């Protein structure tokens, strides 16, 4: 009798222990996939479109033809061309893409970090144009609104990709973005491009502000303001950013 009671008690204790065992933790629901960030069409066009490459090559072929015609009979060193840097000679679409993927706008800090990476690449057609200007005896001035503190990294990009130039004129840190004084300095022979006055035959840029005395309002107010385009002025496409954007 005692044996049976002991068995019953043991069975009861065993059952009680099993019922008190902790339940397994519920399986966590799988994390929802992160939605892909939509890349703006303007950035995708510059990165991917055959039309973008065709447009830049077309612009530089036009610039080359204009220089060849205007330089005929001129003494070497007596004339120059002036170009912007960003989206004119070098391409920063990777910076724009990275900011878009992070859902972040432009910032001076992120831009400075990008410049230090020295990863900008040549715009299609730019290197051949610069080489042709050099072969014809012209001087080459790059007038950019990259800051003076960013100039050394910018020069390194030009040198890495063998982009010919005689002067790289950056904007003084804290100084005005107006390029006209630097255009005038090039013409007056007061830059490393030339120690004597030169005639600037062609300007190349992606922003209306890359051309002497032009702005969005002045260029839109009178058709005559756009008359030099296609001869002395050559503009490259840049749908990603510019002075056309609302401030």
C-alpha cells in the first residue's frame, strides 16, 4: 500500500514539474524589408543615360570647333579658355547619389568630406578638349566655387586624370561666389594662367553664373544675352542642381 502511494506521489510531482516548465519564447516576426529609396530622375539621368554622355561630348566638340576657329592666326600664349570645374570638367554624381540614398540634402560638411575623397571623375569630352587647347597654344584657367581650403584636393583630381590646366582659381573661404573678378583677373594676366593679358576665347560651364555678367534673371530677360552661346559660350547639362533652383 505504501509502495502504491509513493508511486502516485512521484507521478503527481513529475506532472506538476512538467506543467510548471517555462514556455518557449515566441518566435520574433521577421523584420519588414526596408523600402528602397527612389533615386531622383535627374541623378539617374546623369549616371545612366546615353543622352547625357552624348550631350557632354557634343558640347565639348562644339567648344573645340569654336576654339580652333577663334585661335587661328593667334600667337601661342596670347589667348585662353575659362572653365568651371564641377559638372563641367569633373563629375560628382556619386556624391549626389549617396546623399539621395541616405535621404539627405546637400551640406557643406558632407561636400567637404566628398572633396577630400578625391573621387570625382572626368566629364566625357573634357580631357580631349583641354588637350586640344594646350596643343593650339592656349592657356587654361579653371574658375571654380570650390573653397580655397578644397583647392589642393581638387588639383589632385585634375592631376590624377591628366586634365590639363594652367590655373585653378578657387573661391576664398568666406569670400563671395561671384566669378566675375576672377574672370577679369585671367584676362588681365594676373593669375598663374598667364603673366600678361590674354583674350578669353571660350567659356565653358554648367551654370549661367559660369559666364561673364550673366544670371538667371538677366539671361531670361533678353534673348540677346544668350547670343554668345554656341560660339564663345558653351553650356553643359546639369539637371541635378544650380542657380535655377528656388532659394
